[in-house]
C-alpha cells in the first residue's frame, strides 16, 4: 500500500510541475520545475524511496529509448549519418577519456574507473530538453535532427562505456582487446535481438489480426511490452539491452509503415505512449529532487575525504565538469566542421561557412537529461566484496548538478545565440507533401470507382451508389486541382484551404458544444455523446494539423 501511495504522489507531482511550468512567467525547462518540486516533497515528507539500480534501469530506460528510436525522423538520421556518428561515437569516447581524466585529477579520492563511469554517464545529450528550451528561438530543423540522432545513438554508446567502467571498478582490471571484443558482442547482439523481437512480434500480431480480428487494447499492450522483452532477452544473452531497445524502436517505425494496424489502434497507441513518455520523464526528475537532500549529505561526506571541509567545493566541482564538457564539445564540433569544409574544398565544392554562433549553439545544445539521470542511478550500491561502491553519492550529485547547470545555461544562452541568426535555407518538403496528397487522392478516386461499381452492380438502386461516389470523388478532385496549380493560383488555393480549415474547425467546435449541451440536459446518452465527440475530435485533429 505504501508503494502505491508513493507512485501516486510522484505522478501527482509530475502533473503539478506541468501546471507550474505553464503558470510561471519565467521560461525555464520543465525538468527544473520537477526537480524543485521533488526537493520540496523531500523537505516536508520522507517518502523513503530506495532506488534499486537494476529495477530503476529496467523500468525507465527501455521504454524511453524505444520511443526515441520509434519516432526519430529517419530521413534526417540517414542524411546526416556522418555527422551524427561523429558526435554519437567519437565525441562520446573523447568525452569519456578527457572528462574522466579531468575528474580523477580534480578529485583524486574518486578512483579512475569511477571517474570514467561518471564521464560516460554525463556524455549522452537530451534533445527533448533542448526543444523545450528553444521554444522562444526555435532550433533549425536540420540541427534538431542531428541532435535527435546524436542523442539516440550516444545514449547507447555512453551507457555501454559506463558499463565497461563500472566493470573495471568492480574487478580492478581492464583489457582493451577484451573490451573491444565485448563491445562488438554487446552491440551486434543487442541490435540483432531488438530487431528480431520487434519483427517477430509484429509478424505474429499481423497473422493473428488477419485470422481473428484486431483488438486495439491488446495491440497497445504489445507495443508497451516489446521494449522490455527486447531489453530482458538481450541482457539474458549478455548483450546490450540498451541497444536492443533502440533497435526495437527503429524496427517498430518501419513495421508501422506497413499500415496493417487499425486507425483507432494507431490513435490510441500514440496517446498512450505520449502519456508513458511524459510520466516516465517526469518521475525521473521528481525522484532526483526527492533524493537530492540525501545525495548532498552523502556527497558532502565524500568531499571531506578529498581534504576539503567546505561543501561549496561541490558547486566548484559541478561548474568545472560543465565547463570541461562544454569545452570538449566545442572543440570537437569545431574540428568536425573544419574537416567537413576541408573535404568539400578537396572535391571543389563551395560550402558557406557557418556562423560562430551556430557552432556555439550546437555545442551548447548538448544538454544532459533523462538518460544521464537514469544511468547514474544504476551505479552499484556495493562492490563484489560487499564494501560500499566508492564515491557513489558524489558521482550521483555531480551528474545531477551537470543536468541542472546545463539546463539553466542552455535556457539562458541558447535563445540568444539563435535569435536573428541567419541560416542557410533549408530544403522544403512542400513539393513532396503536395505530390503525396495528389497521389493519395488519385488512389482514393480509383478505389471509390471500383467500390461503387461492385456495390451497385445488379441493384435496382444503383444510382444511389453512383451519386454517393460522385460526391466523394468530387472532394478528392478539388484537392488534386488545388495541388496542381502553380504560382499565384497555388498561393490563392492555399489561402482558400486555410480559410476552409478555420471554418471547419469553427463548425466542429459548435458541433461538440451542442452535443455536450444535449448530454448535460440528458437528451443524449453518455455512450452516444462519447462516440460523436470522438468522431469530431478526430476530424479536428486532422484539420488542426493541416497547414
């Protein structure tokens, strides 16, 4: 009963934090409000939450990584694969080595393996936090795609590096050749298992749906179980459960493109996953705030072991690590950019040199977030001999401090760097969208013609089917005519479409208000009201998302 109460309190705190973020006149990232609210809870009530590393890892990481892989734009991922791999792999190793050595030099009482583990933990970035920060000065789409792709892959590479460092701390030994072989097994095995689990599950699901029909609730539950199944199976074979969850998510995005699921399933599944994502992210940061007083107390004791008695040294450590991370990322981005310009010059291409502000923004956008926090919470509680894991509380506090400082720094500086920044024009997808809409409308007309002939064949009322089909096909022909126009005619057609969309939304709102009015006056049953409102909501979502 106590565990259930704690979970409900954490979920309520996540809800309240969202309200506070919207009410606050200061534009700060949502995670900062969640951390502050967690600290407030700890100051008035001792929830007694004991975070077991393995359970914490299993509960939060698989679904978050799975969803990242599922929803990341694939075209951006493959188009900028070179840049993304440089940041997700090269920069992670560079960060682990550079920051790990720096932490060990700054805090000699922290063993080198633990310092490397901490450096690996703080290497992954969080584009969700960046997108929340940059609402006042939106990040260019291409840069955001690069950051999303980097985050997806560096989550896995950073946490795998952390696994090696923790193993070295526990055993006291490290072999580069053995680590390389283990890394290959972890990476390849994890990717294969994640892909196989999703592909196999979707094949079985499709067969069952064809044979016995589809139940939306079951399909949603299956999608929630896939990341956990991938993670647990990969860990059972001593592969990377992290990479398995990522691979499962990417495979899910391709499986979804087959369009075999019912529309209702896709709508409900998307809503469920949005809720899971919001709740999991929020609980992690609320837990950080709730654990913060205990972490600070434990870390203060460790500081005394370094020869310092003033807790202010904790803040110095945090600021120094943030500066080291920013400097290494800036150096890597600058060197990577110079290399790209050099290769372009060798091929005789002329490439506009990006502004220093864009380079600085790319570096500053390396905000740490959920994965860093989830990773640091999984540090072992004890060594193999039963003694406490060295400097665990200090490592958790430093990682938490890095998250908070990076969020604050980016929320202050990033909008200023991106404000009025001249950027190279980004390729427009409007032509592709117009072509797809036209092709879809033409396919719909052909299908309607076939269906009306089949349905009306041999019937006395065949004219009714012809008239109904003609009315529906006319709507599609209007869409085709509007997309086929060019120049001023196309601009005029789009203005008409926008006016029509707004009028449709106004009409839908009036429909819904009238249905609710009848339901309140008991002139319409609740079931009928819910059904009608859902139909209107789906139409409103369609027209509201139109451009």
